[in-house]
């Protein structure tokens, strides 16, 4: 599903190069549930951006679903994101003043779905995350946990194969964090989603079947629970 | 493919969220478009009025006035001795090749009495061909004939204003009106003509055979003398040569030496009208150009607000990109938002402009004409402003880096 080979990402903001990813190779198969851990600045987010097709590696190869996407144009990457990837962010990133169901519809807006079909699938996704009753609420009328559920619904609505969550529980309390992680587990188990979650917390990582550790832009550990 | 209906909905919502800001931004467009529409309506109205008056005067007309040229002002009814004669008229008719026809006029302002009503009007003595030269048929009854001129019969043709004011609805045909106590039989009514280019009511008049006028109404001094000769040139292109031929002919007939001034003056009505019309066109164009500067200002306002909007919604743009929006989707979203601002502003401006033109018409009393083409032009201009000034902010939005945009707070 995801195959990265010797990828390197160097930022050169003010001239001095910053190596965010040094030399990373990793394979993630369909249906895996991976936790990505590591200290701050170790390159976790950069890694997620690259496998999420938001960014391109400076060098190295990335094959997604059998397709080498490392040389894709911005628009081609956008298309890949829209079809194959669902993002969940720490800050939820819902569009303000827009109802939950409309937020969930968002990815389908750029994928040529009919309005009716968009609405049907969005409501279905909201049912999956248990928020069908809040379909017409706006983000500011929802709790943090509910907002994150809407974001998860948005990430699954396209039948995306891969869900990428960068510290999805970073803004949530422990109980809500557990609920969100249970939702991920359920999506992984029942819907067969490939899920990659970045987290600091071992508790959160323990929901995953596999843990990958980053340090200074390299993978230092890769262990499977069972 | 860009999902246009969905994007329009998004843009409309964004505009509604910032109602006040959107309204103020549109105001620039509204004022600009309204100003252009009003200017064009007033200008077209004025031009059209001149054209109508031109037509009402008769086409390819020259007027030869008795007496030396004065700058501006009409010589009609001036107290000077006429210098033109009936024989001058005949000479112009017969000897100037560029002239199709000519008719003399004697005139004066006199009281016309019918029963116990009286009305002060311009009495015109002329010959029957005058009605053809001025393209002014009678609407009822019959015109007078050359025979009436030869025998100086006491018949008259009434202008519509006179009919309205003297007869108060009664049928004037066959009735007798008195001018200077001379009884005239009404044999015809002149078709309603409206104002002339100087704003005079052309229907406030009464036509009598020129000989009757000379003998009975305007005194012995006017015998054979005429104040004005109306000349119709063979065609528009003949106007200039007709003017030259008439001037030469009259100088010769009046024995005017090479260094002496003319004792008559020729005016080319068609040319006067046309220069008036082109002056109106120039002013209209100028005012519309000035008005369209405010469209430009409106456009800059739109650009300004769109840049603010793009910055404010950087995060939203990042989210849209993350879920699969291509740069064209983002560009369209903001372009359509700008276009909606300018088009809604433009539409409201058109409404306001039409209203403004109507107010102008009723306050100033001048006719205004709102043409479909001016509305389409204004609308097209609004669209162009929206696209032109919306493009840069939209382009800027579409070029954002999704990661940077997502990180924006
Ligand atoms: N846009 C950027 N420009 C410059 N340096 C960056 C940029 N993004 C990340 N970095 C640097 O790359 C390194 C890895 O960052 P990141 O992937 O965000 O780490 P993590 O998510 O593990 O905290 C850090 O040293 C960070 O400062
Ligand atoms: Mg990070």
C-alpha cells in the first residue's frame, strides 16, 4: 500500500538547510494500524505530509497503491489526496460557519459527485462516527470530540484507503481521546482502513498494532504488537 | 471538472457571512454602474431629442434670414426692415441648382380671437410649398393653395396648440377666427409637431397665405418683403453648395459690393443640429468615462477585500486543498466570489441607475432613454471588473502551499 524508499526531505528556509527526514524507508500494508512516535522535531509530521501527498520528498521514491507519486505535479497530488487519503488533524480543521454534514461533503465537492449523492454519503459517514444527530450543527456548536468525529467522517467519506492522523487527540481530554482511538480501531477492524496515527503518548500508541519511532529524521524502531 | 453550483454556493455563503463588508464593497460597483447608466440614459435622451427635432424641422434645410448676421439668437420678429423679397425666393428656387424648393415667410406675434377666447401666437404668412419643405402635413381639412396666395384669401391653418386653447374641444374647421380684426376661415389643422430645437412649441402657430399676411396683418411696409426664406437642398450633400449658390445669387441681386457685408444670412439647420448632436455625444462619452472611473475604484475595492478574504481564509484553503481541491478549484472559488460581488453590485447599480435616470427626467424635465445596450454594457463591464480585479487574489489563493496554509492561525 505505502512503500517509501530512502526518502529525504530537506528544508532550506533561510538558506541553511534543515534535514527533516534523513533517509527513511518503510512499507505499510493494507489494513495496518500504525502509530508513529518520536520526540518533537523528529520528522513525524514531515513524514505524514509526504505519505499524504501534501508534500514531495527532496529525494527518494514513494509508491502509493502501486503508483510512484514522487514525481507528481501539485494538481495530480491533489487528485490522489482526494481519492485515496483522508486527513485528521490535531486542530480538527473544520470549515467554520459550515454545518457538520457540509464539512463531511467537502472531499466529494472536488471529485465530481452529485449533490444528492454527496449528501447521502456524508450522512452515512456521520452515522458511522455516531454523529448523525448533529448533522446540521456548525463546528462552534460541537465539542472537541464531536468536531474530531466530523473530521473523521470527512476522512472516510471518499472511501479513502488510508487515514492519516497527526496527533488527533492532542487537543482532547483523556476520555474523549480514548473514544476517538476506539473509533479508529473500529474503522480499522470493520472497514479495513489503513490508519497511521502520530502521537506522543504511549497510551494512544497502544491502540495500534505497529509502532514506528522517529528520531532526527530517521526511523529508529519499528515493532509489531502481535 | 469544476463543480460550479457548489462553488457558487460556497462563495455566496462567504459573502453573506460578511454582509456589511460585502455590501460596502459592492457600493463601489453600484455607484459606478449607476453613474454610467444614468449618464448614458441622459445623453441618449438628449441625442434622441435632437434627432427628433431635427426630423421635425424637415430635412436638408437652410434658412435665409433678412438682415446681417448676428452671433447667435434668432432674428425672427426683429424690428428691422426685411431685405428679402418674394422675387428673391423665386430666384433661389429657379437659379440655384442645388436647391429643390424654397418658400418665403412673413411672421409676427399677434392676438388670435375666437368667440370670447383669445390667444397670442406666431402668425406665419407663407406659400403652400412650405408645408412640403417642412414635411408638415395637415391632419384635418386641407392646406391652402397657390390660388389662395394669388388672390390673398382670408383662410388659415391652425397649429394644434391653438386648436386646444381657442376651441376647447370644438371642431375648428369652417369656423372663423379674427386676427387684427380680420376674419380668417379655418380650412385645416396642422399635424402636431412638438418643440423645435430651441425649445419653442412649434404647434403654437397659425399659417395664412403670405399675400394675405403682407397686406392685412403686417402692414404695407411688408408688401412683397419676406423675413425668412426656407430652402430645401436637393440632398444632404448639396447643403454646402446650396448655401454658396444662394449667397452668390443674393449678393448679386442685392448689388452688394465685394467689401460690403451681406444684408442677409444663411443658416444651415442640419449642420447646427448635427454639431449639437455631436456635442451631446462628446459630453455623454466624457461623463460616462468619468463615471467609469468609479467602476475602476469599485474594482480596486473588490480586489482589496478579496485579498483580505484570502488571507483570513488561508486555513480554509489549506483544508480544501488537503481534501483534494486542485488549484483551479480554489482559483474558481475566489474568482466567483469576486464576480458575484461585481455582478450583484452591477445589477443593483443598473437598477439604481435606471431610477436615477427617471429622477433626472422628472426633476430636469429632459427625456432620458435607457437602452438595452447600455444595460448589457454595464453588466459586461461589471463582469470584466470582477474577473480583472478578482483574478490576482484568486491566483494567490490557488498558489498557497497546503501545509503552510494548514499551519496558518
Ligand atoms: N516548513 C518548514 N521549514 C523549515 N523547517 C521545517 C519546516 N517544517 C518542519 N521543519 C523542520 O523539520 C524538522 C521536522 O519537523 P516535523 O516533521 O514537524 O517534526 P515533528 O512533527 O516530529 O515534531 C524540524 O526540525 C522542523 O523545525
Ligand atoms: Mg508534528
